[in-house]
């Protein structure tokens, strides 16, 4: 079976790198040069001395393509390690979203009711709109946004996914 015909799977990759200028460009360039798509990308400094960053990449592809992506990432000089959370076992994924909804009357009341069910916080309000802050799994965020579309969704900002293995040890 050809690679293009194989089932495409979603993978969450944590890439631990030196926190240096140009590393994100190298990694995104690797994906661009090979025609791979990045569904989500987040980067954050994770060390006290600001020397190490974690890049979380969500991508899709058949297993051989994911293996190739992982191998190519591992060859980049400032990369310390690449962890495929999807293959490594139980892990936690979270995303932050800011969702602006405009409305009056019943739509406004319903937006507040749904936000409460989803444990979304109101971080800004006017007489005509709300900005909700929601943290959760990507599916939870997607569901909340879908419901808000019917109630006056104006704008969405999403942080992208961050992920970490479950359990007491570091990756």
C-alpha cells in the first residue's frame, strides 16, 4: 500500500529544543519543504534559565510520514528530543480559547448559561457582548464554539494545543 493511501492519524509531538533564535523557522521550514501540514503549534520557554523551550506540534499523516517527521526533527542540531505523545501512551492535552459573542436578550442569557456549563469564565463584558475564556480539550473548545455560533459568535482566538505525558516522571 502506498503511503498516500494509508490512514492519516493525528499526532501530538513535543519537541524539546534550545531556546535560540531561528529554531522555530527551522522546524516550520522542515514541514514546509516536505509539504507536511501543522494543525497546531505552540512554543514556550520551560526552563528557569530560559535555555530550553517546548514546541508542541499537532500534525496528521500516515505512520511512515510521522516516523519521517520525527526522525528529521531529531536530526536538527538544537533539538534535544522529540516525544510523540500519541504513541507514548496516556497524556493530557489542553487548549485555551477566547471567544467573543455579541447578543441581546435571550441569546445573551443563553450564552451565559452555556458558558457556565462549559466552565468558561467571562473575562470581558459590555452591554452588547462577552468575551469568554475557556480551557479544555480541543473537542470541548470545538463544541463550545459551535454552540456560540448560533448565539452571535463574533471572534475566536485559540492558543493551540499543549500536551504532557501523565504520571510522575518527565518525558
